[in-house]
C-alpha cells in the first residue's frame, strides 16, 4: 500500500496533462502513487497518458460524474493514509511533496502557496507567506486562502468531515467542515505548484461565482465555523453582497461581523493578526462597493 496517493481528476486536458503528470511523478516519493480520473475525455488525453510508463501511475474512468463525485471516486479507489490533490493543468514544483509529508507529521491538512502562470511571460510567485493553524480558520471566514491543487491531507481528516459534497465550491466547502471539526490546517510559505490561469477554468465565470455564493450547504458549513470561532453563526460576506437586503442592513451585518471577528482574533499572535485585520478591511471595502450590486453584475471574485 502506498503511503501517499495523489488524485487528479481530468477531462479533455490533453494539452496540459503530460506536464502535470510528469512533474508530479518526478517529485513523488517512492512509496506513492498518482491516480488520474478520466471523465470521458475526447481530445486524445488518454493516449497521452498511455504513453507515460511509470508503475506509480494509474488511470481510472470517472465518466460524467462531476468534479466532487469524481474526487470521491478517486478517494475510494485509493487506500493510502495520506492524500494529495493535483490538477491536470498545473505543474508541481520540486520538493512539494517532501515538504508537505514532513509537515503532516504535526498537522491534518497542509497547503502551499502557488506560482501563477497566465500562459505567456514568466510565472509570478505569490508572496511567500505561511498561514499557521491558529489563523487558518479565520482566513476561511474571509475568503478561501488556498488553491485546491496544493492540498495534502491525512485521509482520516477528509473522511471524518464527510468527503467532498456536490456543491460549486467543493474545496472551500470541505475546508469549512474540516476546520469546524478541529482539524489542524496550515499553509506553507514556499510555492508547491505552478498554477495555470486560463479562460476555460470554471471558477473564472460569473455564473460559477454566483452559484457558489448562493449555495445553502456551503453557507451552513460557514455558519457552523463562524459559530465555533466567533461565538455566533454569520453569513458569508460574498453571500451577503448579493442577499435581498437593503444596503443599510448589509452594512449593519458586516459591522457586526467586523466586531466579532476583531474580538476573536485578539489571541492570534502578530504578525498573523495584522494580516487577518488587513484582509478583513479589504473584504469590508469589497462589500461596501458591491452591497447594492445586482446579482447579474457581481464583479470580480475574491
């Protein structure tokens, strides 16, 4: 049984999957595997995968199941104690899995920062800032601070939270539920992947953002975590921006969230607390600008 399984759902990723798979295999430890779930690709992706000869690579069929169910299928097809995510259009940076496996000795879930590449020019690394376990849950109440494809976790932490659910933000929804159960979650400062940004990404569309912000299951998970950390259930800031409330009520609810958040993070050490308060101010400004925006004109995602 491998110690680590990297799961990669893929559909029509023939143009990028080879670099994603080869970079993953190049960085994998010997006691690990990469399992790719092919969602009925029609662009020759399977042919590309068949040409890669490595005993640590497995390809299984996940046709027409959607991302969340494909991820759960990949989890069910593996039995390693550690699980990591990878996307078929990203590239692993050397040392990623070694650093994450080492960090999982004292944590339940470990992410990394990313180097962003828009397909032309040089990739741009993010500012290398770590997020510790004491601050991670508070970041989740403001926005999703991590890329899904940087995750590495203990399988038990995913299983105990119930795995992935079929919701628009299946990753963020899972992080909320894991954190509500007290999972130790952190982000390492060093980038673990080159993250490709392109127009075909589902998360680049306004329709996806709107459906994510309106999703009731994710809102319930958010309310549970906010009750745990802030003492009372709160509404997601992004959901509040498009809620059918008056501008005054939206800003009043945000003011209540602001007060509760500031009180709760007083115990977070500096400079992590400073980063959280800076992010809180940015989210307050975002809501101020969009609190009376029509749902069809939601603006940039944050």
